[in-house]
C-alpha cells in the first residue's frame, strides 16, 4: 500500500496515480457520494478503489437500512482486508471475491431490496478505467445475476407503468388484434430485429418482398426507410418514453404498414400513429364488456417475443428471423446500421458471457441477450408442438434451442411457392363516438368506485388511530377495523386488488425490515399499520389519477370527432392541448394540411421539430467515450488469440467512429506485428510520441520496446523503456534491469529504489537491490536493505 500526502492508502496496481493528484475521499464524494448516502438500498461495487470507498462509507456513517457489497479479485481482496476495519460496519459491509458473491448477496437480502428498486451495481473508479482486467468479467457476471433476479421480481410484482399506460392508451386502443386473427394462414413471416445481421439480409429480403410478410420491431424503422423497405407490420411493446425516442422514425412509415402494439405501449407512439393499428391484451385493467372477447396477450418480455407470438397466433406456421442476433459481432457491434448503438462505435468492454452462433463460432453476449435467448427457446419449443417452425437465417446469430438455422439460399425453394401479397380484412365499421361514450361511462364508474375506496380507507385510518389505548389495543376498535378491511375486499374486489398492486412497493418497504431487530413492540406495530394504510391510500390515489388521465384522453378524442365543425378558436385550443400532451402529430393524423389559415400550424411545427430532434445523441456519445477505455485490452485479447480478421474489422469500424481515431495506430501496429512487419508497425507508433495525452501512449511504448529490440535499435529500446517508467511505476523495475545491463549501475540503483517506493513488499526486488549494492561495494546500502528484509520477515511472522 502507498500513502498519499493526505495519509490515504492505495494500491498502485489498482489505482495507479489517481489519488496522487487528488484526494481519494473528495473524488469518491464527487463520483459516488449521492449513491452511497441512499437509505434502504443494497449497493454493490465491483472494486473498492484499494478500500477507499469502504473507508469513505465508514467515515460518513452508514445510512439507515443500507448494505454494501464490494467484489474484489482474491489477490486484491487479501491486501485490502488488512487496511479496513469492517468491525465498524455492523455486518452491513461485505468484502468478497467472485465465489462468495452470490451467498453474500443472498445474506444481504438482495431479493427484498429488488422489490423496492433498491439494488445498484456500480464500477469503482479503477474498474471503470480498466486498470485491473478481471474487473470487467466480474462486472458482467454480477450484472447477469442481478438482472435475472430483477426480472423475476418484476414479473412477480406486476408493473405500475403497465396500468398507467393501459388507461392512458385506452381511447386509442380501438381495434383488438383479434379482428385480423387468421390473416397469415399459409404465409411465411420474417421478423426483423435490430441486430447487425439485419444489414446482410436486406437485399435478399427486398428481392423476395412479394413472398414474405415482413414484421419489424419499431426501433429499426429508420434503417428500413433508408433502404426503401416498407414492412407490413411494425411492433412496439415498451411503456417507457425511451421506447418512443428510439422508435419515433416509425411515425414516418406509409399507409401500407400496420402498427401492432401491446396495450401498454408508449402513448407517444400510439396516439401519433396515422395509419391502421391493432392492440394486444385487454383494453381496461378490470372486467369490462369493452375488453376483447377473443383475448391475445402477446408474449413477453421483449418485442421480438411478442412478434413471434403474434405471427403464430395470426396463422403463420413458418416464421423466419433476421437481425435477431442476441450477441456481439466479432468486432463488437450489437445493432444494425442506423441505430444509436451503432453510432457509438463497436463495444470493446465485452462481457465474459460467451455462446455459440449458428455458424459454430464463439461470440460474446450480454445478460439481457442471454435471457432473451432463453425466452425465445422456450417459446419456439411451445410453438413447435403446435406445428410452427421458427428459423433464424443469420449464421452470426446466437444458436437457440428449438430455433432452426437455414441460410437464405436454402429457403429459396420454399419461398417460391408463395407469390400472393398480403390482403388484410377491412377494419370493422362502427360508431366511434358511441364506443368512446361507452368507454367514458366505464371509466366514470371506476372513478366513482375508487372514490368510495378512498372514503373507506380514510375511515380505516381513523379507526386505526383510535385503536390504541396506552399500551393496549381496544378490541372493539380492532373489530371495526377488520370489518372495514373485509368491506373493501368484498364490495370492490377488482379495484382493491389493483390498489394493492399499485401499493406493493410501499407495502414491501413496510414488510421488509432492513434492521436486525427481531421483536416488534406495540409502537412498531402501530407504525407498520400506519404505513400499510398510507400505502393503500397512495395506491388508490395513483389509480384515481390514472383513471382521470384515461378520461381526459377519451374526452379529447370525443372533441376530435367534431373537429372540422368547431370554430377556429376551438381548433387552436385543441392543437395546444395536443402539444401539452406530447401528441402534436395528431394534427397530421386527423387533418391534412390545406390552403388558407391553418389552426393546427403550431402542432404541426412542434411535431416536425420533435421528429428531427435527436435526444439520444448525447447518450450515444457518452457511451462511445466510456466504451473506448477498454479498447487496448480488447486489442491485446485479439492479438493473443491471433485473430487478425477481427482486428481488421475492428480497425475498419473504428475508422468510421468519431472520437476513435487516436486508437487506430495501436490496431494498425498490432496487425503489422502479427504479419511480421516490424518496420511498418514501428512507423505507425512513432507519431504517437508527439501526441501529448494520447490514450494509447503506454501501449505504444510497450510495443516499441519489443519492436526496436527485434530490429536491433538498442538506444530506441532504452528510450522507450525510460518513457514507460515515467508513466507507469510497474516498468521502473524492468528499466532498472536494462540500465544495469547497459552498464549504468548508479542509474539502475536509483530507479530500482524508486520502484520499491511504490512496491515496498517486493522481496525479490529488495534482494536484487542488495546484490547490486554488494557489486558496487556499498556496505551502507547493503545494511539498509538487510534491515528492510528483516522488518518484512518479522511482520509476516
């Protein structure tokens, strides 16, 4: 351990000189202070920055209900554990290696914390900068484990966002997918995902366009329009606004495309879609005559799962997949051209998760992709039992059990049998105004019932407050309270169940005690029941707000029914309402632009501006910047594997990636070195020496040592080693050896002594220094080293 000027200890191998120029405490406060101060959370760090994050927490004090786990490689853990006093942590801080991590997380109650959105996984500063290679695999493994637990917890709880979006969307979910059931009998469907293999199949798909029914996930709409390929159906399921941001190009698709959406899709996509659309799932979250009689829920959790399920339910027994890769390409891409992920450049900080592709190659994947592959495997197995074949046509896609692989050329014969274009049945004709009135009535009745629920909950809280008499509970009041609970359950069973669903996280906060008290006193019982009724009241009020939002949508759609008969002022007011509700595109859905005064001009302008605004550009740039940290390690990995082809692909990819130009000389030099062209490799690296602050300076100098040695450039070797020693203390020992071999004994001793300042526990280096002092007949130096060796021996004993 080294100590900086502020007395803070750190391992040079872990943090380099990160804490020489800045206080570790201040840096950790700036980067992680808010996160570390959270209450009722489980915070997991890959790396502890030489124990400094742990010391920061102990100095600040542990927030109520929060636990911490620090994951370290064994060799680093053994050094860190001697420098932090975990006895002060009240068993709420665990320092573990990868083999102990799962048990430590379970002991900390990770599932309980997941229920309340309280689990956070972070890289330490050292892990972020990639100083220790093992941190990368530990992060991915921990992420995979946590994501799987998180998904299971979400499934078991249900999602507040689904109910919110369902009610917000009900006025626009007019036509259920059951209206077109059976329309794909005898058809071959191809589902297009956003994976990189999509690009290699676009020409083939276009040449067989008349023989295929094309399904596309919404996020690739922009890419398909670039190549002039209009899908028959576009799919979206995600309720969150980020789905709109990545998918809004779909709103530019023409009338030949039909939108199929999950009932809880992002409202900004649904309300602004100008063409035919059908929804999956129930219209309302309670029993209603308006819900589809023939219900098709779709299959989660991903949009690809839903598209596969819909294709089969609509009658297709031959489903092809393209762009459904679920893994990285060799150079590190996960998405097709035209996506923000592609714009961020190839991923270099790759997961340790590896799978086999349809082409028999090994490919890295992510925890989310691995989970999606398992879901598709289960889905394909179920469909196979019903006579439905699912085939992936991409050799670079993940091999999935139950999903066959056939290249496009093998499919030619089968496809030639299908020559008719798709003809969908006409939408059912009905009185939309009457349907909206019925929907309004249904929502109004639910609104009245939720008011009754709130009244009963208010009375329950009053009875609860009056139930306590000193240290005792009044039995009569207790019976009255139980009677109210029974009344809530019996008179409003559906709504009360929904209220509990919307209150579940708050209820779990009450049920999950993150303290170590085993006995509940009367005061604690009182507090818990107060939390219980407060949580139910909050859930009921939230449901009330969602119902009111649904009613507002219905009433706006009713106003739209007589839009053209309204005054200019009323039309302008409605246009402003669309803008306020983030649906200005309804101006194009309902009223074509005409000559003369346009009362909807503000809405049209707002819509056009929004479609052209790239809200995700900054995120892509940030992802690109953080991604490049791991590039040198990725290059070394490919070099060790002798994978010239992937290195060439990586070079080509980064050549077109903004911000990556500084890394290209390293890849080019590595390729030349692997091709046994040392002069050419050296020529790529020399200009790097004139670039102060180059992100590859250390790797370039290390390569130059080997190349110059191979070419017999002795002085250049010494110069490169001197450069390495000046930027990384690891090389001081090697440089001292080179100096001694070069006859520069005093310089060698000086640099080895400096090395021992950073690595005082290196006994081999101490023994070497003693030998050199003997050779120089420096008796005082010999005695000094012997004293240091004796001190180390006594410390170890």
